[in-house]
């Protein structure tokens, strides 16, 4: 199962020390150079990690026209635009993306998506995590915005509401 990732999910999973879930859930994880470059700047905890991840493949997006259209028409950043264009170009199983605008554009273009919280739910369902409540709480401490509605919804789906 191939997944293309945008910047934020990799960064968010790295912040809570669960980046290792990606290769356990997917056979191949691909990022475009735009995402790789975004992970090299700022306070991304994955900055040092991405150079040493044998399971992460960094590729060039060949269809620059689609990237440019996504940036101009939808005001997406380079990483999001390249991730969507790459996902369309290689017919991935899922695009890992968290930003609302990027998710809406990907869905409108018929690209299947999953977010960081969805990765946590999938990992729990596959027995890779015992609980996701503590991880969600740590993500919020680290500055991740998770609405109260999503928080309750996820814990309900994970069957952890009474915990």
C-alpha cells in the first residue's frame, strides 16, 4: 500500500514519537521534494530524522503544471500542491494530509485521504497502539489543534470514551 505524505502529518507524528507507525501501516511512503524541503526548516522535529529514514522515498514531481495550478487556483503551499500532484500521478492508495484546504482540494479531485488522527485510529485497529487518548493529549500539548468535536469523535471510534 503506497501513501504520499504532506509535511504536517510527518511533523506531528514525529513530535509525539510515533513516526514509526507509517512504515508499519504502509509498504511504501513517498514525499515530494517540496515536502522534504519544508521538513528541513523551522521547528519540525522530523528535520534530522528524514535524512535517515530508509522507508521514506523522496521523489521529484514531474507534472509542474498541476503543481502550479494547485498553488494558483487553490492557494495551496508548495508541499501540499506537490503532494496532491504526486498522489494523482502515481495513483496512491492514500494521501496523508491534515490541512483543511488541501484535504478539500484532494477530495474534490477524487484523491483518497487520511490524516494524522486517522493514522492513529488505523494503528489502534491493527493492534499497534493500545490507546490513542494519551497521544492526542500529547499532540495538543505540543500545539496541535484538535477540535473538541474531533477529539470526542476519535475517542468514540477508538472505544476510549470511558477511559
